C-alpha cells in the first residue's frame, strides 16, 4: 500500500468538511414537527454543544502532534494521520451541535456548529501544514522501547 499524499488529504478534508455542511442543510430543510421538539432543553443543549465544540477545538490542536511516527510508516502517513484525527474530532463536535439543533429547534445552536466548522476548515492541508506535521519515521525495523 502506498503512502497517502497531500492530494489525497485535500480530497478527504473536502469530504469531511462537506458532511457537516450538508447535514446543516438537512437541519434547515427537514426539521421535525414542533410537537416532536424539546425546546425546554435548548439552554442545556446550547451549553453542552459549546463545551463539546470548545473541547473539540482544543483536542484537535493538542492530540495530533502527540501521534508518534512508526518505523514502518512514512512522513506522509504521519502527516495524514495527524490531520485526519484533528478533522474527525472537529467533525464530531460540529455534528453534535446540529443534532442538538434538531432535538430542540433552537437556531442559536448554529453558533457552536459554525465555530467547529470554521475550525475544521482552518485545518486546510496546506503545504506548510503538511510539512510541519510530517516527521521522520523511527530508525530501525521496530519501534523503540525503553529497557530498564
């Protein structure tokens, strides 16, 4: 199997960015009837969505650099994996806000969605970002282990 390229990362980034955007369109067009909504939960869901998106934004910046390279991987595989983890975290956070909007019908829940969506869009796999996340694989044929 060949290593993922930056071109593939652009395609995946676009697809993962399109999913919440399309789902936002679904929430606007196919909203459930009023009797199936729970507007009394809108305040709680707003703060939950804000917390989930805020935590997602923090984790998408903190966790990917902690993914270590492996001996059998390439530089591009490390960059792709790190970006994919960050995108997935932000996509999940954005989708949570949209599901909360479907449950409550509160249009204010589009604010946390927009924050998560824009954070995901900001992680465009530019050449500089790609090279910054790509690190050399570990030398040798196996992963390093600490021996006491």
